[in-house]
C-alpha cells in the first residue's frame, strides 16, 4: 500500500495570484523554504512554517497538504490475484 500526502501549495498560490516573494515578505518564511515547498522538493516542514502558512493563506491542513487514501500498486494487485 502506498500512502501519499499531496502538496497543493503551488496550486493555492496560483489560484490566488500570490508570488513566493510576497509570501516570504509577509510571513518571514525564507524564500528558499517556500521555493522548496512550491516545487515539492521538501522532505519535511516545521510546525512553525506550517502555522504561518495556514494563518497567512487562511486554510486548513487538508487544504494545503491533503492525505490521499491508500492505493494499491500494480505489483500488490498482482500478488493479491495469485
């Protein structure tokens, strides 16, 4: 089973026409950190950054990083059918 946490940061900024540099100025979060989140290169995010983003974007955890339910890989499907 694969469990995935999706990253909707770039979609939210795009929909609201907000630039990374503006988020950085308004929140104090480094541009590098925001760029890594935007391009889905981050492997972890601190609670301090999450709190600032949720407050700034006025959204919830699920809006920004929705959890995608478990999916079965093709290999796992094959093993179940054997």
